[in-house]
C-alpha cells in the first residue's frame, strides 16, 4: 500500500524524522537522549534503492562498518553467499574492468554489509522489489535461517513475502489497522490484509 506510512515509520525509528507526538524508545531509552551514532548503531538498514558500490569485494562489504572489522569478519558476513569463495580484493563492476554481478548479487552484498555491522535490529524496506523471484526466495530463506540472532523488520507491500514473519502489522493511512500472523490475518476475510492479498493473487 503505497502512501500508507511504512517508510515514515522507518524514518521515525532511525531518526530521519521526529515524531509530532509520542516517543521512540530503543532498549527502553528515549531515542532523543541518544547521540546520532548511538542511535544509528542499533540499526542495519537496507532500502529499495540499495547501493552498488563498485569497489573491491572487501571494501564494498566493509563500507560503513567499524575500522576494526577484520578480513575474517568480512568472510563471516559473506558466508553462504555467491561471494563466499571469492578473493576479497576482487574488483567489482565492469566499468572498472572488474567482475560484473547481477542485481540479486548486489543485494546479497548489501545484506552482508548489514551483517558485518552486527546491529541488533535489521530494517529491510522493500528489500527485494528490484530482483527476480529466485534471488528473493534465497534472501528470505537466509533471513529465516538467521532470524534468531536479531530483530528483523521487513517492510513490504507484497503480502506473500510476509508468510514467514512472526508478526505482521498492517499500516493504512498512517495507522496500524491490523496485526497478527499471516494465517490469522488471512482468516479475517474482510480485513485489509486479506483484501490486499486477494488483489495481488488476481493481479500479480
């Protein structure tokens, strides 16, 4: 649901916007009491327009992470990805004479970058809208395998991508209008979530 308020909610969490009323609490602390670095340190953010940084593999993954990150840390972030066995000094990007990779592979590197930051909360805002279905399945399978290590917030207007989520909050016109598991929301046939899913089923 474009314009429902999903991205606004994300910006309120990370500090891109300030609330008109109410508070944002992070680990029980008012977010306004945190420095910018402290606040952002809680989050790993992946948005729809993820960066394609045509650096070496090492630098592309380590971008934005602490200088103390070792090659071993980068390797751990790349585990189970297409780049797990690639040399870390591999140049990415064909315009520099390097290795060309697909949109889905750039997306996997963006996720590895978040993994290396080791933030407690991952926010994935429409993370797979620009990649093919196979790459999307791989990414969500990976998220399911590792979800016990963090809080993951997935923002999506595609209902079927939310099937494996522990809890779903449906936002419409800036308000939470439903919440529950996928099965619970689908059982409410008159609810906004079920209506959205039905629309997508008939208009893929």
